[in-house]
C-alpha cells in the first residue's frame, strides 16, 4: 500500500530533495552570483589600471655598438653599458612601473680626440635611439648625444636630432677637456639651444683634472657629483643661465654636491661683478633648473635638495643599467621619504609631462 506519509511535501522539500527554504536561499544566492562576475571584472580592471606603468625615467642609459667598442677598448669598466640590451631596459621598466624611459648616452660620451669620428658615432647613437622609439611606441624617448667639444658638429647634430629624429632634447657632459658649459667656447651652441627652447640633459664626466685622485674609491663616488657642481657654477656665474633663459637644464643626481654648497654659492652671488650675470638673483636661476633623482632618492640627500628647489622641478631618474638602484628601488626610496601623494605623482610623472607634453597621449 502506498504510504502518503512518505510523500515529500512542497513546504518541506523541493525538486531533488532540497528543502524549500534552502532552495529559495539558493535562488537568491544564484542571482547575486550572476552579478558577481561583473563586479569582480570591474574591480580587477581598476586594479590593473592602477598597476599600469606610469613613471617617466629621465635618467636611463642605452648603448650603441660603436659606443660599446669605444668604452671596451678604453677599458672604462662600464660593464653594464657593454651588456645593455633593449629587453633589459623594458624588463626593469615593467618591474618598476616605468611607462617611458628617456634614453641617453652616458659618459665618456662620443668624442675621443677626432671630430669626424665623434660626429659619426653621435649619429649612430641618435639614429639607434630613434629606432627604439619607433619600435616601442610610448616606451622610449631620447636625449640626443652631441659630439662636443666640436661645436660645429654639435650644431649640425642639434638640427638633425631635433628636427628630423624628433628627439626630446640633447645630452651634454659636464665638461670637455677642462672646459665647463658656461665657457665662451660653447656660447654659440647655448644660444641655439635657447632659441629652440631645448631640454638640455647634463651627465657628469670624469674630469681631466681629477682622475684617480683616490683610486680606491673610483670616480663615481666623489668626482662625478662634484663635476656636476662645477658645471652648474659655470652656467650660473658665467651669466649663461640668465642669457639663455629658455633652455630647460636637467642636472643628473640631484645636482651633484650643489645643494650642500648653496650657502657658498649665495656668497659668490653677492659679489658686485655678479649683478649683471645674475640680474634676477641666484635663487631664481637655481629654481628654474630641473634635477633628477638618480642616486638622490635617499633620506640623507633628499631633504637638502627639497629645501633648495620646488617639487615641480624634480624628476624621476634611475641611472639604469647601473644596477645599484633599479626603478623599483628608486620608487621605494621616494615613497619612503614621505612625499604627499600629489607631490610623489608630480615627481614620478607630472613634472616630466611639462617638459615632454607628447607623452600625455
């Protein structure tokens, strides 16, 4: 006999033996689950967008075959430059959140005693940099190297690099055969760069005066930063900065030792003969310059720089491929310093966009 007491009741069980209450709860959960993928996808998209590379590295070196041949033959010891590849740059950029690196040739530059050879090597480097820009749209810019101290060659390369290759600016060293950038020998070139409102990125050089003074240290420890200070002084006290107000100078490594010597610079600026060379005063010119953070992102150096110059004139820089400070390390050092979110964003990206507006697109 069929036992009605064993028949599932609708208020107790639903299809498949699932209690009605649990079934209804399941339906509600199913409805929520249908909306969940969209919410998750939106959240993941936001996270991915925030993780997209955005920094602009203004101190990022590359090499060309001819340049590698020269430094290898002269045993400069710059193995990271000899072993550089574009893929290594891209890998470091991606790890450190760098959207764009402005490529430049490092010291000792391209002149080794022969003007024609230097012109050829500068052209090789600049055309290779332009090719990297074309091959990797948006990832690279370029500061074109100039074959100084050959000023005629430099003027020709400025025209070709800026007009034809569309470089973002030019690279100069701090000194050439003992002459600094404010020297009259370079006045015509500076006037042309001023006419063009060019960005002039300056990298330190192992000065002829002071090589191997302390062999146990090597020139990078003291001399490179010091040579930057010498050429800043030259540009200021020769009157070049005031005469060429439209050049945007970008100094490596936070200006070298310059921020620490500000009081002495102010003393020189008070001399009567300096009045026509610094008609708006020393601080006006100093705060017009730009400074990168390569080797200057630590809690010892940053406070002095930030007391001297506005946040708006400090740019993110790494000194790649020299491995002591990859982009990740520089970014962490800046973050740990305690900048506000807006100031940090300015240093890492927005300030560079003011110099290179093409990167906004």
